[in-house]
C-alpha cells in the first residue's frame, strides 16, 4: 500500500477523502474538531511537497439532498484557520463549478467540496458518481478510516479510477494500532467491552476470546449476561433473545481459559434521567421498576485491579450511561485506570472509537493513552477480521 509518507505530491492534485463528520451546534459552530485536527499531518505533507488538495467528506445523514444544517460551508472558515490557507469551496461536489475550481487550483491551495451525501449516489457506491469525483484530482488519498467499512463512492468505488492510491496518516495509524493490538500484544491483554448491546459486539467479543487473558464486561450488555445467570435485572436494558448467546460466551470463555470479569454491583435508578433516585445493589439483584445505569464501587475496584496488571488494554464502550453525570462515575474511573496503566506501567492502551473515545477525550485524557481511534464501526469490523472496502480499494 502506498502511504502519504513515501509518496511525492509535487505538482499533484490530491483528491483526499477525509472524515469531517464533526458535531455542530445550533449556530453551526464545531463543538469537537478532533477529526479535523487529525487530518493536519496528511494535508500539510501534500502541500509541503508542492501539491494541491481537494477535500471531500460527508457530514451527518442528509435525507433529501442539500440541507443547510449539513452543509460543509460551515467548515470553510475553521479549516482556513487550522490549515493556515484560505480554503476555497465548491457548492456542489460534482458541478462544473467544482471542476473549474479544481482545475484552477495552484500548488499550496485547498478546495473543499460540498457534502458528498447530498447525492444519494455516494452511499449507493454509484460508479458514475465516483468517476465524476475522480476527475477532480490525479491522486486519490483515503484518510477516512471512520468510513472505511462502507463501500461508498468516495471511500472505495473511486479507487478504480486512479493508478496512484495513497493511504493517509490517519488511515495508516489506525491500521497500525489495530494490528499492534491483535498481532503483537504483550500479556496480560485485557479487553474492556461496554456500551448498550451485545448484538453489536458479539463478533468482536468472540474474536477477542482467542486473544485476551481478561475480558471485562460493563455497560448495558451486562444485563443480558445477568439474565443468562438467572439474575434479577428490573427494567434494565437487555436483549432477551441474546440470553442463549450470552450463556455460550460464558462457556467459551471458560473453555479458552479467559478470565471473564463482570460487574459485582450496579448503580441503578428508578427512571432514565440524571436526577433519578439511585441505589447500589449486587449484580443480579436489581429490584422491579429500577434499571442499572452504571457499575458500582466494588466493580470499579475489581476492574481497576485487573487493568493495573495489564500490559495491553483495548477499551470499547462506556461502563454506563456516561452522558448523565451521575452515572458516568464507572466510565470515568475506568478511564483513570487505563491512563494510570499506560503512564505508570507502560501498558499499550487503545481506545476504540465512538463513545469510549468521547469519554476519554471529555475527561481530557486523549493524550494520556497510547491511541484513541477515530473509527467506531470501522475499528470493530477491522478487529472482527473483516476486509474494509476502503482499505481494500487502496490495496487493489
Ligand atoms: P455503544 O454505541 O454500543 O458503545 O453504546 C454506547 C451507549 O450505551 C451510550 O450512549 C450509553 O449511554 C449506553 N449505555 C451504556 N450503559 C448503559 C446502560 N446500563 N443502560 C442503558 N444504556 C447504556
């Protein structure tokens, strides 16, 4: 695979697929620019070599074509500040205007295209649409790991129109770190899985059972395991149709000698809101009318003890409803423990995208773990052993 680091972009027009799917507030201001900052090294390398850059991305999930809320025009000024270059903007990603602006682009200049998903063809992976986009550059750079598990026009299909296909620094770092965890992990290796449902994470959990020494389970998926053990879970989130699966996972972990670690206690609430009444109960003893929204102090201590002894740590999914401050205590305590293991014991820690990445970034810990992935679904699929279309397109 060609990488940005060893490709010379002099006189080249790089069509760069980035993931600028950033959160905006009601005034269309960016509230978290992590994804934009992540692309700086790739863009700067291209400009420094003497190339120009055409940026393409999606933003949100527009349903019916152009929508003010999802316009990438809101990013033009912030991007100009971040890159130190006045960013040009094409109000339609495949219009004559876009072609003209791209053709007129000089070395050192940047053009941003309007939201790719204003065309349904993007998500459909339409070949003609991909070809139109391909006219806007002579090298394709894919730096959007977060959408690499989708066979969309700009993330995968477009690859066939280029002889020069290059993976960006974000893409490369994501792949390197995921591989490091799966292939070269130092032991003990602990995976911490949380989030709402087992069904989303079953494949990765099964794969991890072949790799890890300890598997910590937290978050909403705990309650399906609790049911499998015959526990009482009140009105906690659970997937009754996955109880058998949870039983099988418990058996598989035993058979493979994996230490499966579940919460000892839970903080439960009488309503799904931050100010609900709270009580801490033992696992499997949640009263009727109550729902488990966080792990309790005994679980925190147990999880921390395991994390402290680990040399490799993979964390995906919060330990509770961390969006409510009263139920974020478990998730924050695990973030603390992962940082400590990284800084004090030299553990390699990878935070796997999505909500666990937000939790770590919100706590200001982004720089204090080994790597925070920008890809949620893409990272999980890669770790499940699936081929990501966006990566395969770079290798073809
Ligand atoms: P996921 O996308 O699967 O990683 O799930 C993240 C979501 O799981 C977050 O929005 C959490 O609020 C939610 N979550 C975690 N623990 C619980 C729980 N005990 N009950 C309900 N939702 C939960």
